[in-house]
């Protein structure tokens, strides 16, 4: 009888672990979709200014965008658009123990007039 109780306890623990893993996977998928939506939002703008921008989607998910000028070769300065390194990070949970998803890409922005 004790072996049957131990077996039931083991099965319950495995089931709970599976549910927890599914929940965490769902959170990561949602965060990746939110990051992708921020990237799409950035792609709408022709003029982007290097810097760090932060905000919240809701009470659970936060976002942070870092735009940095990409070093250019001397011949590239004639382009009408300049490349910017972009990092879009979505985080959730406690700051110290939270989770995060990050997308890194290069965006083209209008060159500022000189």
C-alpha cells in the first residue's frame, strides 16, 4: 500500500512539473510575440534616434529597446540610410529572478542632415 501511495505521489509530481513547464513555455512564447510587435512598431518609423527606451505592456510584461549607431566604413557615409543596432528585450517576473526574451537586429534609419 505504501508503494502505491509513493507511486501516486510521483505521478502527481510529474504531472505538476509538466503543467509548470507548459506554463513557462507559454510565457516565453507570449514574450517573443510582444518583442516581435515592438520590432514591427520600430520598423514603421523612418527616423530613429539612438538611445534606450522603456515601458510596460501590462502589469506583467515590460519592454526595453536599445538603439545604437553601428560603426560604418568610410564609403558607407554616402548612404541615405544608416544602420542602427537594435535590441528589443521583454521581461517579466521579479527583477532579480525574472525571465526575459531578447531580439537583436539591425534597422535602417534616415541619415540625419549634416
